C-alpha cells in the first residue's frame, strides 16, 4: 500500500491523544505506511467563517507540504478532512485565488498543485484494505456489544466534494463496526450534528443537540457511541458530563474511537490503544459496559450461531405461512 502523510490536526495532540496513539497502533498492525510532517499547521477550519483567504491558505500550505514529498494525505479528524477537501476543491476551480495563494506560499519555497489526494482513514480501511481483508485480520469478535455509529457532518456533506459515502443513507462506518463482531444499531439521530460547532456560541443549543443524540442512542440500546472525529468525541465525552451535572440527566453512555474498537479485535493491547477504565469506578452500570469490550468469542462459533438462528427464523416463517387445516 502507498505511503501517506498523516495529518493529525490540532485537537488530537492537545485534547484526545489516545486517538493518535490508537490510530498509529492500528495502522502499523495493518501495514499502512505513514509519515509525520512536522511542518503541518492547522487545517484552517476555525478561520472558515471569519477569513476565507486565511482558511484556504492554511489548508493549501498543508497540501503543498504533502505534495512536496509526493504523498497523499490521511486524516483522522473529520473537520480537518472537510476543511482540506473543500479548500482543495475551491482552489481547483478558482485560478485567480490559486495564483494569489501560491504567491504567498512561494515565500517559503512551496507551491500548491492540487495533486495530493485527501482521505479520511475510514475510507482507506473500507475501500482500500477492504472489509473482507479486515475481517480476516480480526482475531476474535465482540460477544454482545451494541454500537451507535456517529458519522459526523463534515465527512458526508457536501457529498459531491467529500465523496465519502451516501449522505442520506451511509453504510461505510456501520460495515466497519460490524466486522468486529459488534452490532451497529439503527437509531433516529445517527446523521444529526453532535452539537460541537455551536459550543461556545450557543451552549444551550449545543447541549440540546448532544442530549437528543444521547437520548436516542440510549433508547435504541447502545452500549457505546462510536466516533471517528476528535470534536465529536469530546462532545459526547466531556459535554455529556456537563449535561449530567447541569441538567440532572442519568447518562452512562461512553464514547469510543473506532481505532480503539477495531484495535482490540486486531489483538492490540488496551494500553497501546489508550483505553482507560471508566472515570467513575463506583458506577456499576458503566463498569459492566466497559467489560463488554473484553468479552469475546471465536469468530467461527459466532458465525455458526448466527446461521443456526437464521435457519430457525426461516423455519418459523415457513410454518406460519402453511395453511391451517379446517376441522
């Protein structure tokens, strides 16, 4: 497989270091070759609504750095993924802006060409490594774990630029969860915003959006919310704590990074994945949920059980269709 320039972004090293730790452990296990470019800067996302040129310059500089090394970019953060992809699309359409940006980049010997591809790692796992190969590499399966997948906004929209998955009915993330043996459940708020973009602007609205998602995931029977973005992870983790404290909500729905969920089933140790025990050790329910991460069964045994269950269901349906005898 080709080598990537791994784009970590700002939030991961500062606030969610376990994401970088777990991602690098998983990539090494799967032989995904990557390099860290220490000159990478912010993707520009925080500047998007205040200074469009500064946003695009920030993204263009990162792309130019990767292009200088003839590498495609692999992102972990969906905001960074969206920011880089959208800036790239704009520069490819606006030659005047491209000349202006390159005039600035030339001061440090860089040039944006638009040749580096930008991918989110979920796409690489699903489309390049493939579900079939990933399934072969898992050593066992989760026994009884229900996951609510959170797709996030930036990876899906605008779909003509992102080209990540169907924005109305995506399945990529669910497929990746299911190969671990966990069950990706259906839930009403799967595609809704987590609330992070308005945090600090309208906290009540941010809390409302997060609360709605937590309520729906909980009612659908989820043990964890699985995410692939540090912003979303922090929202479901830290803001959930604030909702419990300020709104007296009895939540105990932890979030987990997909790299952690997959990593355990690839045989990677929890320390290498940055998985800690729940903060509240006295919460018996939360402790039970975390224990499900280590409750596994043989893949073949689970497959046999699934086939037997399906056969039993089909037999039941066939019997129900048989005409009843009239005495």
